[in-house]
């Protein structure tokens, strides 16, 4: 028997602030656009950029809306989902894909990390190594 999994790991930065919406049942949904960019194989080719819609539900969505903003770096574990709907007056269904967040890690950017001389809790080691 074959076993298939639907798990996606992706990192990137948010293209805009999370949009917090609520389902008819009152559950929070944070809708975000994640930008994932990587260099092309050849230096002459343009950078490959992918914009992906991600959705976080419930308390997780509320936390995303509260603590994330445009440019925030994140690492997401998610499940690929497909949404299907019909446009009024059309008989052909429309489809779109998004990632339903399982876990989301808020990453800090390099500019958020203080330098050692600015960090009062930094441990100073004596010359030659060892413990202070």
C-alpha cells in the first residue's frame, strides 16, 4: 500500500502585513503572502521569486496577525490545499492553491541580533579559550 504525505517546508519573508479575517463560525484566519526567492542556476538568469498564499487558523492566526508584519522572516511547515469556487454566471470552476499552516517559526533577521559589545549578557572568554 502506498503512503503519500502532503507536507511542505518553506521559508521566506512576508510580502505584506497579515490580514486577519474570521470564518462564519468565528475562527480567526490570518492570510499572508510569503515571498521565497532564490538565485537562478546561471548568473545571467534572473532571480526566481515565488509568492505563496499561506493561512494560519485560530490562535496561531491571531498570533501571526499580532506579531508579524511586512518583511518578517518565517519558516513554515504546511499542508497544500486547493480552494474551488464558481464565478457568478460561469459553469467552469475556478481553483487556487494555498498552504494551510501546521507550524510557523518567527525568525529574526540579522539586523535584529545585537552585536556582542551591545549585549550586556554576553560572556567574555579569556584569551586561549576556557571558561571565564
